[in-house]
């Protein structure tokens, strides 16, 4: 990377950080008001409006300051549409890309979030305000692994109950963690460019949102080689995305685990083809 790219990354990170701080101030007030009136539609609408304006501003920073090169499909999603969004996971950049794809015009996004991220400054406020389900990496203390999984499942079910009341898109990175060559080796992954998907969270969300008229949006993100959050903000990494949209009923009679593995095989072949294409 050149000094100019490092400067772009620093400026972009600073501007996005300041904007998130400013956007979070009215968000805190609305979220506190919502504690007393959890079903107040006007408060939910106002919070979602702040979310979308923050996403639009992030896009402006990425395009004008970072000069990110991205090819994103146009998704025709209604803002009141409930969705389950599946995506492969390479970097923190994924969140910015998925938000631009889904939330700018469609429903706001609820993330399945690692518990540790709730303590990140500013981001933790967003996690709290939108009630993102907090999942644990591993069992702690005397808690068994089975108990941890059950606790995470209950949190996911609670998030789905909220989405039933106020339509949103639930984003799940089915691999459970970001891809890296080391994790790929340790997982003995059968895929060349992906980690094995974990079907538990996907199945729990799918079953909980039955009969809501929801959609399943399967996203595949492909970066040009090595990608880090810093390189992305510097405009040194480009990304393209493809999307497949499924009606909920299309998957009703299918084995969810088998369907998820099949989708991962398709993703892996697609990523392999694009990696083989000359620059």
C-alpha cells in the first residue's frame, strides 16, 4: 500500500467513526424511549430512519474518500420485508457491504453478534439499541457446551420474536467466524474458499420465522485476494457480490442442513471460478 492509500484509510475510518458517534446520540434517546413503549411504531420507524441514513453516509465515504471498487447487485427488497440473510465471512468489511446491499433501501439488519462486540465503543450502543442477539464463542466456567448452545438458541428465538413484531433482516454468517487459511486448515474444510457452515443458527431462525412471508437472501462476497478492513478503507481491495433470493416456502420441505451444504458447494465453485479468471 502507498502512503496515499494509508491516508485514505485513516481519513475514511475517522469520518465513519465520527458519523457513527453522531448518529448514535439520537439513537440512544429513541432507544430509551422505546424501553417504556416497546411497541411504539413511530419510535421504530425513527430508529430505522437513522440506521438507513448512517448506511447511506458510510457508502458515500467508501465511494468518495476510500474510492472502493465494488460491484453490487440491485436487490428489490421492501423496507417492511422480513428476511434471513446468509453470507460467507471474510472480514469486518462484510458488514459494510451487506448493509449497503440490504438496508439502504430494504429492511434494517439485525446481526447475530459475538458477545465481545457489545463492549466495542459506539458499536455497542448500536447493538443495545437494536437488540442484536449476543452469542458466546465458547462455554465459560462451569457451563457446558450444550448449555451454551441452548443459551444462544434462546437468544436467537428472542430476536426472531422481535422481528415478527417489527420486520427486519436477520444476518447470519453461517461459517461462525471469519475465513483465514489457518482456520481453513484446522477445520479440515471440504471447500477451497470457505469454512464449513454451521446449520444450527440458520435452522433456528428459519423455523422461528415460519409463516411470516419472509425471504431467504443468499449472498456471496468475493474479494480480490487478501482483504483486511484497513485495505478495504484504503481502496486497495475490491469486492463483487452475487445474490440469490428464495421464497420461504421453497425451503419448507427441504432438509435445512443439506440445503445449506449445497449452497456452500455452489458458493465455493463460484469463488473458485472467479479466482481463476485473469485480472
